[in-house]
C-alpha cells in the first residue's frame, strides 16, 4: 500500500480500537478493489459516486461475512465472475 493509505488504515484502526495489522491489504485485495471501482466508474455512468460506495458496501459484506473472500465478493459485485 502507499504511505498515505497505510497511515489512513492505521488511523481508522486506532479510531475503531482495532489492531492496525488487521487493516492491511494484500496485492490481490488492492487489485480486486481497483477492478471493482473501475467497473463501477465506467459501467454505472456515475464514476465519482458509485466507485467508492460500492467498495464501502464490499467492505461491509467482508466484515459481516469473513468466510467469503474479498476477491470473490468483488468479482460477484463487478460481474466478472461470469466473464
């Protein structure tokens, strides 16, 4: 992750009372999130709105259902699991 994103993740974890180590993103996570944001931005026609919101919704789903992988849920959200 970038230095800025690492800092933001650390601050979010601290604000939530969590271990910052739990907020790391793997290269696969980054790729899945960026792909989902790209699809939302280009296919929805509302790039400035839908990309961050769908990533937030994905985060909610992963937090509530950790057995599902971020990549799998991102693929389902973007429709790329059927491509």
